C-alpha cells in the first residue's frame, strides 16, 4: 500500500506537535522511557479508528482482517506495529482467552482514556478540574468520609493548584506567543477558585483539626487566582495591538460591531485585502438558467450475464415438475451421504467446472434459507486463492444436518 502524502504546513506541524505534547505530558508518569510515548499523530488516529470500528461492530467483534479493512488508509506496516502495541498493552484483547482465537474486542478503559485526553486538549484541564472539585465536594460532604480521606483530598488539591499557579506565572512572564497558545487555561479561573474555596470551607467546618492542611490549600488557591489574573491581564493588553479575534469572547466582538463607528470598524480591517465583489445577477435569471440547463440522463448498464450454456449439474435436478422443497431435501441427502456434515468446497470440486458448481452453490444457499429443511450452512471468514483450480476462490463452509 502506498504511503500517505500529507501537505505539510507550519500550522499543521504546530497542531500535531501540540497534540503530541499533550499526550507526552499526560502519560509521562506512566512511561518507562521517552520511547514509550508516541511521536506520530497518525498512531493516535489509528487507535481511534479501531475503537470506532469496534463500537460499530457490536457483539460481532472484529477479526484481524476486519481491523485492517477499517484502517485501510494507513500503511500496512504502521497498522501492524500499532496493533501489536495495542495488544501488548491490553487495549485490544481476544474475546475469549483460548487458543486460535480469531475475534478481538477493545478495552473500555482505553476508549475513556482517549476521551479524557481530547478534553484536556480542548481547554487545558479546566473541565477536568471542575469535575474533580464537584466530586470532592460530594466526598467531603458524605458522612462516611473520614478525616484522613479529607486530609488527602486537600493535600492533592493544594499540590495541583500550586503547580497550576507556577505554570501560569511562567506564561505571564514568558513570550506572548506562548501565552496566546495556552489561553484556554485562563478560561473560568474565577469559578474554579470559588468552588475550591467552598470545598476548603466544608473541610475546615467538619474537621477543625485540619486547619494547617486547609491553610496550605487556601494559600495555593490564592496563588492560583493571582497568577491567573496576571496572565489574563497581560493577554488582554496584547489583544488590542494584535487584533487577534480569538482572544476575546464572541459577545464582545458582536457588541463592538453593533456600536462602533464606521471609522473604528474600518480600522479593524486595515491592511486586510479582499477580493473584488462579483457582478450582480438578477435572482430570476439565475433560477431560469438552472432550470434550462441540460441534464444528462444517467447511464444504466445492463447487468453482466454469461453467454455460455448452463445445463446444470447432472442427477441433482428432476425438472420443473419437482417440488422445490423435495428437490432441495433430496439434494442435501445426496450431498451428505449419511454424514452429519460435508465441506462446501468438496461438493464444488465434484462438479469439475464452475458452470455446474455455481448451480450447486445456489442450491446450498436455498437449502440454508428454508426453515422447513433440517440443514444449515456455516461459513468461516478465511478465503483461499487457488489460481490453478476451479473455482479460483474458495470460501470455507460446511453443510450440516440439524439434529431434531
């Protein structure tokens, strides 16, 4: 399979690097070495494509060939290497732990992990911090929660807020480009701080003995609030000179467009080049031109038919007067010959030529579709190519007698 050629641009490269940086940061504590984290965004896309295919397959699960078909747009070597890693880490496992297992299932934990990563990439962790604080609020209000559990919760939150404050301080004193890139980390900081202060008050009211631990949590919250205000102030100061429309909420720009004068509106678009307006056309003329445009009739090719004679297999068809069910039952009994099962490819080889073998295959299919007949066809997924034989393609199946 040919390799995929992507148009490489600076924006695309920066976007891919941001994705990889998020994955590295999230899994750094679990990685054995630097090579344990992916270094190609397509490797992540392969995993998501596979999980989507497993979700659509349902209880049928997927075979190796079906997984490859779902990831057909990726090079075969890249797919096989990624599948080996996912199997080794338990993200994809056999449906049942037994030898010669052909079907696989995906791990729920891995899918949830990818969803968590995507949320982290979207807002830098704000939504996860809101969820964490809401859960901790419920925990500390639960009568079954012990003082040690509350102490551990407060210490974990204090550590998280201090690290977050240090990162915001670095952004506030670093380059403005990096601050713009990490702007989502400044969204909703006031609400997060208020919720954290409410959690601190709950812990302190229930366990006054944790006053020192709560003091550390309160100091971390204040440090986070101060750092976020400093970073947001610097970001707002730079927005007016750069005219970056993504740095302010949409409501602000809508209000500005409705209330500003023509001169101020023109200043925003200063230096922007627009294409010349297209000629004006009467709508009625456009409708008339569309109605009068010729529409070629679609070509409907005739289905391919063989022009070779097909007398049918000898000894298996008694003529048009034979009852269909009786003829099919007689054919099945002749094929089984007092056996409980017979391979379909064996019956096809007995005909010698494909013209007769295809009639046998049609009869076998009809037998399987009739619920009144005590026979059934069971197929496997493998397909064998035999260029020197007829038929050339063999799909393994078995005609079985259904016990009554």
